[in-house]
C-alpha cells in the first residue's frame, strides 16, 4: 500500500465497499457515505422504490446540488467586468 494510504470499508445502501484512501481524507469519505445513506433512507418512504431506485434518486439529488453549486460559484465574463467596473468606481471615489 502506498505511503499515507489506509484501508477502510464503507457501507452504502446495505453493501460494503473496501477501499484504500489517503489517510487525511478518511473523515470526508465517511461523512460522504453517511450523507448518501441518509438521503437513500429518505426515499424508503416511497413504497414503489426498490434499492436501486433509492440509490438512483439520491445520486440524482446530489448531482443537482453539485451542478447548482458550480453554477452559483462560477463567475462569467460579464460578472467579472461588472466587478472590475465597481472596483474602478471605488478607486475613483477614494482618490
């Protein structure tokens, strides 16, 4: 095993997944697995969903959250131009 790597086993949707990860990322992996399991559990209320459906819906929800975060955190060219213009106005004002 490479230096700095540890072996852990995560349980997701009732299955176990052994893996080798960087030691400093262990908490991140465990928290991610916990959150995914919590979200999967939310879909158990839908009686027509089997395990694969619950996993698919949880994955879809996390994908949507990620896309939303990426869209709101990235600034486009117009946004940057506006920020530069505001910065210039502030510089002119404090001169």
